[in-house]
C-alpha cells in the first residue's frame, strides 16, 4: 500500500485529502508545518513515503526552500506541488527545481487520483529499470548492498546522495575494506549519469604499461604484446563514471596523463598521435593519506585538487559498531543463499565476539568471516567456534572484565598471524580473508616480522 505525506497549513485541506486518499487505498500522514515534515523524514534511515503532496506557500518554511532540501537529501521521492490559481508561477518554478508535477486548488478528486496513479506507475517502472541496471552491474562483479544503521555511516550516505547530483569529481578515503567501491557505485546510481556506464579499475594491481593501456587504450604495435587495437576504460566510461581505486599507488608518469584528462577532457591513445575527447566523472579512492603523499612528493598536488573537489571519508567498522550485527546477518543470508545451506542464526556468544572484535580488515573481513562460518557450519547456527582464532582471541581479551589492555597493533599482529596459520601461510588467500591487498599484507608481514 503506497504511503503519501501531505503538507499544508490549511487543516480543512488536510482533513479532505486524508479522508479521500485513505478511502482510495493509500496510507496517509499529514503535516501542517514544513519543518514537521522534514523532521519526520529525518527520523528514519529508510524513506517512509512514496509521494509528498506539498503546498507551495507555507508559514514556517518557503515551499521552494523545502523542495530544495527534499531534493538534495531524498532525491528518490517525488514531490507534487499544490497551489492556488494566484501562485501558479511558483508551481512552475518548483517544476524547474525538480518537482514532479503540480495541481491547482480546488482539485477534482478524479484529477488528483489519476495523477497519483500515473505517478506511482512511473515510479514503479523507474525502480524496475534501476533494479535491472543494478542486476547487470552485479553480473560484472559490482555489488550494491549498502547496509547500515549507525549515525556515523548515515552522515556518509547522506553526503553521498547530496553530492551525487553534481558533476564534481569525488575522492573517497578510508581503510581497505570499508566499502569505497559501494559508495562510488551509489554516487553513479544517484547521478544524472546513471544511464551511462559505471567502470571500475584497481590501479594497484597493474604495472604502469598495463595501467596506461587499460585507461587510455592502445593501437596495434604500441608496445610488446600489443597485437591489436584496444579501447581504453576512459572511452568505455564516456558519459558515465570512472572509478579509480587505490589512486595513491599510481606512478608520477600516469598521474601526469590523468591530470590532462581531468583538466582538458581529452587524452591520447598509446601508440597514437590523435587526441580524443571524453566526458567522464572521476571518482577516486585511496586508503593512503594523500595530503601526506603530496607533501612527500609522491603524488601531484594539482591532480590531488582536481580529484578532491569533494571528499567522502568512510569510517572503519570499529567506529560504526552498530553496523556489525546487521552486516553480519546480511552476509549470513547472502552466503546461505549462494551456497544453498540452511544456516539461519548467529548464537549469542558468536554475536558478542563479532561485536567486540576490532575488524582491521573492516567490512570485507566481516564478509569473509561470515562466508567461512557458513561453509564450516554443520547445523543451522553460527557458533563462536566457527569464527577465526583472531576474532575469538580478541573477544576474550576485551570481554568479561579483562584487566589487561592490548595495543591495537598487537591485536592486528595476532590476527594476521592467526589467519596466516589457518591458510598455511597462503598469502593471497590470507589477504582476501583479511580484506587487504597482497601488497599491504607483505608490508605487514615485514613490519611484524612474521614467518
């Protein structure tokens, strides 16, 4: 049953619409002040309504200002403006600012109900089309699940939706495994470029030559092994979004070429002399302190400011502990569905261990821990014995009145050691479970002198 929010300072209008729409099968909530409506929207992490009917003239908040706040913070909810004959110009301005439609008072019930029916049909089709596009993205390895209930991540997600409508380049920063690619995909899905490609590239895993070839493309004979022409990801992403993960690992030579693309919107294919134009929004991500990389001379200052028009900082999982349980249950469902196993719950001790653990590998590590637990489970419940030794050990240290405190780097060393032992020192698998890159794991092994 669709839910409609109605905001109008005239009590009679609210009573009439409430009675009419409920009789027509809608849920209805009414508000006489614009600020009350905005507070109601703020009160929940999930959009609580399908349509907003809003008067253009409100005593406490200008209707166009109110529309602007709704469009910025909840861009997916359609707004219909209600207006008297003398304020039609305001309604037309509202349409220009993003309102779905307007209707003039007094409105025949057939006209209102017909408009709502068309609007909800349009929203349903839009939603189905978006789901189809996202299914196609998932088929190429990009998951779009963003699960959270913490205030820390709510701020991040609200900022993501707010800046998605702009065309500015975005820099997403955070530790490995915090969900930077998910935020990049959300930026694309909620942007005017959503109908165009979202293309992702991990810059840390390729050599300079391969990275340039992937980005810019090459012509036959451009380098040894270039046996045919290849289109680069810049052309693939034309009109859409190009996500450059681990941008801090890009060499100075490639940085210089990227700077040209961000400034001039053109590039030269490897082995060619012809300039090609491209229209791409860049979303870059890194787990490094890029300002420090700039100061140390390892990253170009001009490219940093080109990419960092707006920055989004993702908190590590240990700073958003309210999200651990919903994420764990989400990964449990996803793993059981994928593996066709009947594992449906997490017992209290296992949940407590998950909540107390500091998750150096963040969300990616939690996903791998839950997948591993589902694989090993012999009945329908995840128990603490199915969790990796590092998580159990840290839970024991931090739980039940333990008096001795352990430094964070010691906890990390113990956890990495435990994972390496479990995998027989298989570095690639260990890095996958930890949710970090192989390069980062090698650095940690050297730092902690693990053998």
